[in-house]
C-alpha cells in the first residue's frame, strides 16, 4: 500500500498544514525537517502552535555540521565533490544561457511561414532539454566518483544518525518537510540518505507533507527559477534530481511573484521544457496518492503555469 503526499503552498501568512492533516485523519506525532531554513532551523515555535500535536525535530543541518567537524576526511571529500559539481554547472550554465537566449530571440522574430518558425523553436527547445539532462547525468557521474562522499550515509560516522532518523520515521504519523533554501535542503536530505528512508515510509503507507522547497525536492527534478532577481534577469535551470515521489510535474512556489506569468511565450517555453508546471501559492493543498493529484486547496492557489490554463 502506497502512502500519501500532501503538497502545500507556503505556510505563511496562512498555514494550512494542520487542517490538511486533520482532513486526512493523520494521527500521531510529526517528524519535521527544516534544514532549508539554515540558520533558523530550530525555530519551530510557530509550526508547533499551528499543528497542535507532538513535533519531533530532525535537525539535519546541525547534524551535518557536527558530522563534518568530527570526520575531516569525509568533510574534505564532500567539499571536493561539491566544488566539482559547481564547476561543472558553471560550464553547462554558459551553454544553457546561450541556447535560452536564442529561443527568446526566435520567439521575438516573426516570419511569414509559421511552420518554419515553430520548427526552429522546437529544435532549440530540444537542445535545451538535452542540456537539462546533461546536468542530471553530470551530477550523477561526479557523485559516483566521489569516494567517501559518493554515498555519505554509509560512512561509519553518518550511519548511526541515519538509523536514528529511521527510528523516528517508524514512530511518527507523518513526515513534514519545510521550505527554505532548496539546494541546501536537498543536499542535507541526500547526505543522510533520506531518499531511501522517505520512499520506505511512503511504501509502508505513511504520509509525507511538504511545502515550498520541501515539495520541490520530492519531484523528479528540481528547477531553480526567478525571472527578475535583484542581480538581473535569469533563466530557469535544473538544480538536480529530486526524490521522485512526485512524478510528472515541476513545482514553482511563489510563482506569482517570481515568474512573469503575463508573458505567454515564457510560459509556453516553461511547459515545453519541463512538462506540466504547477505553481504553489499560500493556501495550496494538493493530495497525491497512487500517482493521482487532487486539489483540496484554496481555488487558484495551485495554478497550472501555461497560457490560458486553470488550476492544477
């Protein structure tokens, strides 16, 4: 029996975690991961008050720092691995930016023959998708070659922590994964081997509730996006593989403030590149069970990001 994944929007200013858990009759304590909050990882007062039930915190960010401090050889291997990944992505980003810019210019270029125009755009999008796949394959290869850091959860200094996490998950009614910095959150979850632990929890019929960045890490691939960042325009880019518990969709928290939703060409490109794209705003509550997505949230809080599209 597979479990249920609850995909929520941002929990501020209107938290809905407690209501969604109650509606699903989820009992017992909640194991919470908040590593994406980084320096505020332990600030769970508001969440505890919202859910009104026992909360067991899994401080992955703190455990990560402590583990690396205690095992300098693992720390060196892990940091070398991450440096290689960053260098690799920088190279691919240069190629990606060029292709993305080409597609934008093609959209702006008008010719009399629409079929020719569309064919060139589709071919450029194909190249863009190949580069997205290259990011995933390249990250996989670098991790596989990383020695001690290839599977850090198997290291003698990490395995006991992973066993501790496994015991907590076995006793809780649900696992909650909060938002925050998505790259840090994904890295800390991976470091402690939580991909396999969450899949096991789900396979045993468990409930996983995740919002914002926490929901992003459960998808097939995590996409970074911001059309108008402070440092200037940027294009969406694939960060890494997600955990694959949520299939066939790419999630975009705060889409209304971070994407130019009024520009149809950008939305068409987003969908052509990533498939079904779903925004997550405050009040969103998508219930995913056996691969079926149903919307139980505030109307319009989980819009499909495509020209003339409606809710998810």
